[in-house]
C-alpha cells in the first residue's frame, strides 16, 4: 500500500463522521506505538453546509485536529486534493454531486469508495464518466454501520472488480478494519447485506426499548434496567458466536413453569418474529427499487 495519502470524505454526516472518528481513534491514537507506515496520514471532510462542518469539527478530538481539514461546499476541491475519496452523501444526492463540473478530472484514476446504499459501482462510474473516457476512477463499495465510531462496525465490502489494483483493495480493507469487522460479498448479495447491516442496529432498539418500558412499569429504574439488558446482550452475543443456534439458546434458558417461557409465549402470540422477517423483506424490496 502507498503511504502518506489523503482521504477525502464527500459528505460527512452521521455515518461519515462515525467512520472518520472511529478511524482516527483507532489508527491515530496517541497510544498507538506501531511503526508501520500508514496508507493515509491526512483527512479532508467536506460537508454540505457550514453548520454541518462546525458540528463535525467539534467531534474531532484535540489530538487529531491537525490531521484533518473540515470544509463545506467544496466537493471538487476536496476530490482534487485527495488520493482516496469516500462518498458519504445521501444516495439521492449522488447524481448532483458526481455531475458537478470538474468531478471526472478530479477523480480520474483514483480510488473512490462508495458508502451509498443502493447505487451500484457501475452506475456511479457512469455518473462520473458518462462518456467512458480513459482513466476512470476505481470504484469500490463498502457499507459500514454506526458502530464504526466505537470500533464495532460490521462493514460489508463488495467483491472488487479484477481491474482494481490490489493496493487499493488493501487500503479499503485497512480503513474499515480499523472501525470493526469486514466481510466480502458479491454484488448480488450486497443489497440485502446493506439492509441487514443497518437494520441490525436500528430495529433491535425497538425490543430493547420494550424491555426497558416493561421494567419501568414494574418498578425498576430505567438506568438499572439498561445496565442489565446491555450485559445480557453481550452475553447473548458470546453464546451465538460460539455456534449455538438462536432456537437452541431459547430452549436452554426456558425452564418448565418458568418466567422466561412466559415472556417467549407472549412474544410468539404477538407474531414478533415474523414482523422482523417482514421488516427485512420490505427494506430489501425498497432498496431494489432504488438500485
């Protein structure tokens, strides 16, 4: 991998900010004693508005301020000054952002990593280089989640095209391994994986809130209930990672005439499991319509 490159974020809101801060905290911590050259040593974050830029600047730790320049409404300039570009804008904005005058020349031959749910790499390439001129950018797709800020993202990376230089593939992997785990999937699976990566965090907040509400209704403090639930989630994660099937876990916990089986029966009666399945199907159907 080449070292000392600049990584530019085009759009650095909630997701872009999570990846940026997660990467800074992991790879550029004062506690990092590694002497291995880093492929990236400088950052530019381009937001849509000055207010967004100000909010992002406040999230950057003092020890990292000198590594990053935060700007607003300077898309082409950011692309020109960066060797690697992450597209972190809203998917519906891709056409306008990539259609700006000067974008094609600014991105020629560079690594462009799309974090956009929906648009495919070929579709984005056509937006950047509609005339199919020489020296197109090298597009890769990587879909992280908000756990990136804490080094706990699950990032799906689309299997790269054979024309993408190996050094660029390694740099992409380096970025996202510093904010969590990565998994490569083919383009035919990336859509559903995109839904699942986001839905895993978003939809599971609903049953967690339900558990907390029930505890409060029965006289528990919400903060105490949250402490128990969070540790329970950590324990469940460890059990599932050991290879046990979710159904086996439920069966092993449920004792005859016990309280756990009563909670499970209540949820099964409500059809909760099928609701979650339907949510994934509906999300995936929506994403297919946007691709």
